[in-house]
C-alpha cells in the first residue's frame, strides 16, 4: 500500500458506558487514535477489554456516551455526557463558593463590596462554562442529525458535475439513444445517492460467522441486502454484483441460492466478507474475523483480506486476540486493557520495544513452534496494583517516542524514556 498521511478515521476521547444497576460499566473509557487512508490498524487485548465495543461504537451500532468520531473529516458520532457533566461540575463548584461567600458575616463595607464582586465573577464564569457546553451540545446534535444530509448533497453535486460533461458530449454528437441511456443512468445514481449515508462507507465483518448471517435468507439476499436498502432496483445489476463478489472471495455463483447452514465456518466468513465488500466501502472493521476458524482456514481468510485490501484500496481496523496474526496484518497496533488504550505504536516498534507492563505480558504469552524455546519461555503476569501507583500522579496517554504512545504518569514517562536511551 502507498504511504498516505490523510487521516480517514479519527476517534477522540471515546467513552462507551453501559448502565449496570446504579453504576456504570465502563466498557470503553477515553480511547483516542487515528487511522490513515490505506492503513491496517490492529486493536488487541484480552477478552472483555472493549475492542469489539470500540468497533461497534465507531460504526454507530451503539450511541456513544461521550467523545467524538470523525470519518473523512465529518463527525459521524458525538457523545453528550462529557458536556453535561462539565456543566454539572461547574454548577456544584460555583454553588459551594457562593455558599461560602454568602455565609460570611461582615460589617466592613470594603469587604462587602469585594464579596459582591466575587459573586458576580463566579456567576459570570459559570455562565460562560454553561453557554460553552450548551453550544457544544447543540453543535453535536446538529452534526449527528445533518451529517447524512450533507453527504447526500455532496454526492448529488458530484454526480451533477460528472454527468454534465457526458450530457454535453452526447448532445454534440447528436446521439439521442446514448443521451437517453445516460439520463436513465444519472437518475438511478441520483436515487441511490439520496438514500446513501456516510457511515455506510464503513462496513463491519463480525466475529461469529454463524450468528451474523440470517438463516432464513439465501446468500444472494444476504449479500445484496445493503444494495437494496441503498435504493438499487436493477435486479440484473444486483445479481451480477453478487456473482462477481462471490468469485472475488473464493466462492462460486452456484452458492448464491444456498442458505448459510449449507456452508462450513470458513465459507460463512467469506460470505460475511462479501456482504461487507459489496457495498464498496472505504473502510472495513474486521472484528476477530478468524478467531472461530481452524488454523489453516485462518491463513486463507487473512490472505483474502490482504488481497482485498490491496485490490480495493481498503483501510482496515483489525480487531484480534492473536498478536502474531496482528503483527503480520497490521501497520500499527493499539493495545487495550480494561477499556483503556494502554499503548500504541508501529507494529515492528511495539514488538521491538514494548513499554507498558501489560503489553509485555501479552507478548510473553505468544507461543512459538520451538520446543526448546517453549521450555524456557517465562510468562510475565501483569498485576496493575503492583505495577502502578496512580494515587497522586494521574496517568494520561503520552508520546514516549515519535509515534509511540503509552498510558502512564510523569514518573513512568521518565522511566520509559530512559529505557530507550
């Protein structure tokens, strides 16, 4: 793939909380990263760390709690909770300060004047914070509501410019049949553009190849469903598109009229890949696409994804447990633990210089087909209580080396930087 500095997807302070009784389950907590066009970005971590929830939040299967998700420079997801909490905190802090000032008894006119001035300043500061966050909430709601309208308007304008030249050429040649065919094609593409959504440029391959396919639908119906929803009505075009994509993913035309239960696990996953790729997306979120498959089939599916990535110029967010697979497939890797991104670096850099103790623990768990090495391999156990002291100095996501980020505090940052010298 060509090196491209254009950021296709940007995730800022993504939080996804689920209500659990009277408390919140922080499935994803303050995760930020960028994915460049044409890049393969790996997301790894143990089961339950929030990898899949991150992918589902990006594609808007979940309404995010707070943070922002930008795709092609447009905000496609915005959470409001952080703005509301900022206003609540500001009101509580202001109430405490005002109560303390108003409870103060004094007969000194100068002190009374000072108290009045301080009350005005606190109210003005509170008003500014509330107004700012209300504006941010209004802007987030507007973006969420109008992102698809803006995308549709842009697509219609692009089509108008594209076909204006074709219409002029057909008219100059006096070819009425060609002009009629072009107008029909233009109208069909406009109808599709009016129903298109920006988020459909991101498609997802789900982890379970059995549960993600409707058992009551044929393969033809499963793969073409997205096209039909998008407004494509030409059945001949749909059939040809289904046949082409089946052959692309290593299946045959005869499979189109079969049902999911008639296929093996690897074939079902190929159908899932075909369903995603038929929409001609710019980005694929592959949620552990090989974890439910045999090792030999895993290699076939990974090679298929690699060939599709090169052929179609796809950008991939690759979610997996297996670090060896992720290293082979990904340009950069982000490591997640308990809903937080703890380390992010280039693939080679992460394996060469792991910084965070949890990353070292993950790498130590990778088995190698070498019996002598396996006998000597020492498994590193990660204990966050013993490894970190965040009672005073709180951690944040910091750049230790160019392109290498670690979740740490100031003391750990100095230690990690010393390791690189």
